[in-house]
């Protein structure tokens, strides 16, 4: 039986520990879960940037860098040995369809509770990567004992409509600390000065990794049209990722380099929303994007693609638009005043529910 002196340790398996959305979701839960009852051990690619190290050390988490899953044999043996030696009762995998490799290692190691948690969907524009997702998808259900998803769309995509409608899939909507994202006029002025953005500029913003799914190339086209309509416009891009240099080259090729600010990864993303006037999310696919909730909690007018699940639209000044014409997007960008922060899923309650779920499954 679990005691305060001996918390239940849950192995959390992620791809990387950088500054992406899935890391944010898991860290959010970890900060608010009852550490006297439950502790997390984080398994992630050893070449991660790992900005969370000091916080995890302070909170007592297990830090377990392993080979990336691009080295499948080394990856499998590292997880199998760790799961077997540490005798986990629960392994919780967050790698979309690639979770199958962690779940298989947990199954081989005799872990009784193996959770597949899907945070996304797929798009055929990624070619072979998407084909691999579809090939691996059925095996996640085979090796997982519990099927979780951040939203209905992600749940149906990973596990199928029949499983979803039978209640086999547990939906855990992403949640945030709403107070952290409240509009801060002092931070707005300070950050604009620091980033070289005029106080009177109209700033369109985006937060997210530079990946195919986030569709930054389309956003640059939208901004080019916006500049023709609104000469004092600026584009603020927050994040890092494998396509960052490609997008910087596209910006330079469009002659927009003086009007686009690349911040890289930032620890103060919650304040950067206050420096924006509108938030854009032209994603090609999503699960339930945390950044959408954060921007709406800030009160920002928001424009999301129609590939973002409707569940993410919680504010009156947020809307969706098809990914067709960049000029139409530029014209549709809301330019009204900030609204009061929207009501979004509250983190403390979600973390408590997750903790109860772990304890119940461990005792089953």
C-alpha cells in the first residue's frame, strides 16, 4: 500500500524534454500533483535541451535520460532494464503512436498498468512519418491497459470511434494555471521594449515548436498580407524546433526580417502573451493545444485553423478559419480589445483527478 513516506512512482515517458507542448502538459500535472502520494520519474531523449532540470531536482523527480527512439534497440533495452529493475506499477507514455515501443518494454518488464496517452493526430502532408503512425497505431491498444487522450478528436483518431463511444477512452483535457496567464500591462510595455517592438505596433503572435504541424510557413504568408493592410504590424514567434532556420530563411526571402521577432525558447511565455494583440494558430493538426488555452486565458483575440479541435475554442473572441487563403486570414485577424480571460480547465482539479486515477489503478 502507498504511504506518505513511500510515494507511488510513475514512469513518465516522453520523446524529449525541451519546451514543447507535451512537456508543458506533463510538467503542469507534476507541479500540482500531491508529491507525498505520487512522484514522477521522467524518461526522455538524452540529447534534450532539458530546461526543467533544476525544477525537477528540487521537486524530487527521477531524471532518466535514455537513447532516443531513433535508436530502437538501445531505446528498448534502456527502458526494459529500468522498468524491470525499478518494478514500476505504472508506466505512462506520451509519444503518440511511438508510445508502442515504451509500452512494449513495459509489457515485457511485467508492469501491470501501462497507459497510452495521445496528445495529437496526423496529417498526410508528412508522408512517410504519417504512414508510420498509421502502421503503429493499432499496437498501442494491444500493449496498453489504459487509453487516455487530451480530447475527443485525439481519442477517436488513436483508438477508434467504437472504442471512444463505448467509453473505453478516458479523456483528460489539458489544463493550465489561469492566473499565470492573466493580461499584464506592465509586462506588455517592458517586453516590447526588450524585443525592439514599438509600443504602438499591432503584434500578431504564435507560440509553438517549429514543426510541420504548426504550419509556420502559412503564418508567414498571412503576415505578409497583414503588412500590406497594417503597415505597423509585427509578428512575434516564440519557440524553437527543427524548422526554425527554414522559417527564418522564408522571412528573409519575403523581406520581412525587420518585422518578425524570433524569441527562441523562453521561460516567460506566460508574460509574452501580454505583448501580443492577436494570437494565431494555423496548425495542420492538433490534439488539444495548450497554447490556445493560454492565449484565451490572457484574453487575446484568437484565430485558429479549422484543424484545431473545436473543444479548444472557449472564448467569445476566438474563432476558426479554413486553411485556404492567407489574405483571408490576414483580413480575418481580430483587432478588437482584449476580453476578460476565458474560463479554461483549471489545473489543480485536473491534477487531483489524475492522482486519484493513478492510485486507483495501482491498487486494482
